[in-house]
């Protein structure tokens, strides 16, 4: 009887040893697989996450700007224009980004519109050129990183006015899809 018991004990140790060995192998393989995944996975790309925010919306998103009333750059300075602009945005995220920089956008557009001559605004080709310029200046305002702008000392004012502040964050699809005019009155 005692011999029978010792045989069973040895047999149990052998089975336990195999189970322990299988368990250790499973842990080592899982650790190796995890380490391989960690070191071989593509690097985290924050730009990819940002690009996902600019996925086009199935429904159009429009932002109506307050009307602009400007003196035109005609000889004599007696001409003016009143322009109402509606921006068609890529999606709701682009709309929210636009609203964050709206004072910058309005300033850029006021400067642009006041530099136009009445004959430019009276032709279809001129209106299309102004619409494209509005689109580009709005996109520039939305996508430029203001955190890397130079200090605004006396020596930097001319340089800051000549070039956009900062550097592009990332290249994204155009956040402004189109520019529409609701009103354009030239006097």
C-alpha cells in the first residue's frame, strides 16, 4: 500500500512539473509577443488623430460672418463695399476651430477687402479671385501655430506683419470648402 502511494505521488509530481513548464512557457511567449508588439508597432502619430478630426461631414456646415463694410482702394477713396460672406466648412470641428480664431480671420478679410478696387469686385472673375483669397486667408488663420510666433517688440513688428506667425501645425485637408457671397454692394 505504501508503495502504491509513493508511485501516485511521483506520478503527481511529474504531471505538476509538466503543467508548471507549460505555464512558464505560456508566460514567456506572452511576454515575448507583448515585447515584440511594443517594439515593432508603428510609432504613435498624433497628426493622424488630428487628421481624423477633419474628415468631411456628410452634411454641409455653413458659417455666416458678420457683414464687412470697407472703403475700397480706388483713386479718390470715395468708393465703398458692403460684403456678406458665408464660409462652407469641412465639418463641425473645422467650424469650432474657425470660431476660436474669428477675430484674426475678420482682420485678415477686412485688410483683403479694403485692398480691392471696385472694378475687381464688379466682375465675376474678380469675385472668384476674392473668394479664393478669402478661403486661403481663412485656412491660414485656422491652421497656423501661434505659439511659435516671434515676440512683438519694435524690431519684430515689420517681420511679423510680412509673414504668418508660427509654422504650420500639420497639413490637413482644406477646412474651408467654399466661400459664398450673400451680399455684395459696391458704391
